[in-house]
């Protein structure tokens, strides 16, 4: 039971209370026993509406800031918040959780504890229908914080007529329309501090670092942490896609010299229809290539690391630091060995990664579980053998998830929760709430989110390789590779 110790005695199953007609009396008794928890809502109502609040997927370090903002806002509008414990586990277990109030949870925004907990369990199609039916029967509003899988489930409930609002959350920062997803800033802060320590160690002992960083579809965390820590070279999945190469070509054509340097590197580390292509070929033909034909060449990646090591060694610099996003495991050539019978979507792949046989599995929602491949663990000894100097490997994935939130993340989390509560009070459902430009909060109708035509899942966004932020980060790396002894 993840609920903080003080709340454990108050855990109940909301569905039991509603079905037996005991919920109203439960609320009355609850506040009689705990008068300071009432929160004194500004708008008293005889029949306050109930908002279900839950987290889903991996934890983000400011989930509780979102919950505090949501609870305060809902209470301020005369409603009640029932927090679901264990994410989707609590949803299917009779809506198990606790009645919340602003007085009760004031101050949790500053901790990464995540009092309601979360789970990676995902709702099946039937469970989505069940939740929708329960919400309609008992006039429940649903507000869920989570990533693309969670938002996809909420969108399905919206399609079926339920009253839902999503609060976009991925530590990877890969949700469309979001300027930055909540929790991402804190993860950058925590992981970059660790990475700085590892980079220092390379200099002290004259070794090489290979770090594998969290990021399935998006390399945002990898290249941002890499810039802060002074990583010699980062590799992210977007660099080995047709879309990414097209973006680099566009940047090179408008005069960005670093884009041309990157294309030169990537031409040796990218397979297009099974072959390495020249920069000139990529510049003129990448737009006509089948996106599925573009894959990573792991030996080419190791070759780039070797060339960087040799270049720096010629200037007396015998240490390097490299970082890869775990999502590059999905970009390698792979043989499909199993498919789902209904959708014909792949569910199991076999791969040869630098001579090591690896298996990539998809969960029942067809999401490849790239973290389980542990691509960095496979690559590290090959890199050491190729470079000819010691390489130590570190995997940095969950370190930033439950840490205390960075100040700006906390502010954004509070605003997201409060904004979502206001939308619910106004009856504006069927939307995902995210941070927009200039730290404003915006809402995007689920209908505007691009979804997979078969699975109906929201399609995550990728790093734009022609963006100023990415190109400047790569320019700094280019400087480290060829000019500086960092």
C-alpha cells in the first residue's frame, strides 16, 4: 500500500460506498472525526461532485505537486477529490483510495514521495468500458496524470462519453504540444549531477564512460544531461530515423555547419536499406526513403566513439564520456518473431547487437520494452575492446523519478493541477493539460492528438534535430571532441 503511513487507515473502496448508498454518510462521518480536514471550500454544496484523481505509469517527482493543486482547486470549487491508490491497480480494485482535502495534504508538493503511488499496469479495453460505466452511473469526473498510455486510455473513455481530463506527464518529455512535461526538469537536475561526478572520474583515472540514460522514444533527457555534464558525445534514437535525418538536412541547407558535421558522422552509423550512405546521397534522397528502412548501425556508433577517442588521444586527452538513450535499442535491425493475432502488430523481435543475441518484447499495448534490453551493458565491452582503454558503464534511469522536485517543476505541477480542476468545474472535459510556452498552462482536446490508426495510442513526440536547442548542444559536443580537454 503506497499511501503515506498517516493515510493508511482511511483507505476505502469507493465503489462499495457508492453501490451501498453509504458515501454521503461516509463523508459526513469523515469530517466529523477530522474537522480540520474539511478545507473549508469557498462554495459549499449539498451534493458536491466527486473527482477521481490518479497517477499512472512510472512515478514523476512532482506528482504530489499536481495532486495538491488539483485538490485545492477542486475543493475551492466546492467539489471532493477521491485519490485512487496504486494507479490502475486501484481503479480495477473497486476504486480503492482515500478522500483528500487541501488541509490534509498541504505541503506534499515539496516531496517526491507520491502519496497515492502509481503502477505500470494498464487498463484493458474492457476495464476502460467498466470505468466509463462507473463514472457515468455515479456522476464521477476523472482526472489522470500520466504519459502516452494513460492519455490514450483517457481519450478512449472520452470517446465513450466519460468526463475525463488528462494531465500530461512523462519524465522522458515526449508528449505532443507540451513545452516540457512535468518532472523532466527535476530528472535533468538529478541525473546531470550524477553524470558530472562520473565525467570527473574519467578525467581522474583516465578512463572512458558509457552511460545509458532513460528515454524510449525521445532523447531529450540524454542530450540535455549531456550538455550540462560535458559529455563528449551523446546518441539518441531520433538521429537514426528518416525524420531526424530530414531535419538535419534542412538545417544543413539553411547553413548550420554543425548539421553537416552530424550528417557526416551519422552516415557511418546509419543503415538505409541495409547500407551506409554518403552525406551527398542522404542530402538528395532521404525524403524518398521508407521510414522503416532507416536503422542504427551499432558498429558505426562504436566507430564514431573510436575516432573521437583517437582524435583526443592525439592531443594527450586519454578520457572520454559517451551517453546513449536507452531507446536506441529500438532502432536496430531486428527480426520479427511474433505478432499479435488480432492486429498483426509485432510483439517480439530478435536482434544481433554487436554479436550478442538480444530479445526485444512489447507489452500488451504494443510498447517495446527497450529498458530490458540494457543496450549499454552489451555495448560497453565492445567499446572498451575497440578503443583499447578501460570503459566503465553506468545506467541512469530511475534516479530522478522520486527525488524532491526542482522548484520550477513544483510550480508547474501546482498550476497543472489547479488548471485541470478549473476545467472540470467549468465542464470542459476531453482535454489534456500540459505546460505551454512561457510557462503558461494550456489544454489540448484529445481529438487533436495524433493516434496510431490500429492501437489508437497517442503518438509520442521526438526531439527535433533542426531545433536551435539540439543544434547548440551538438555544437558544444563538437567543440569537446575537437578542441577542448574537458
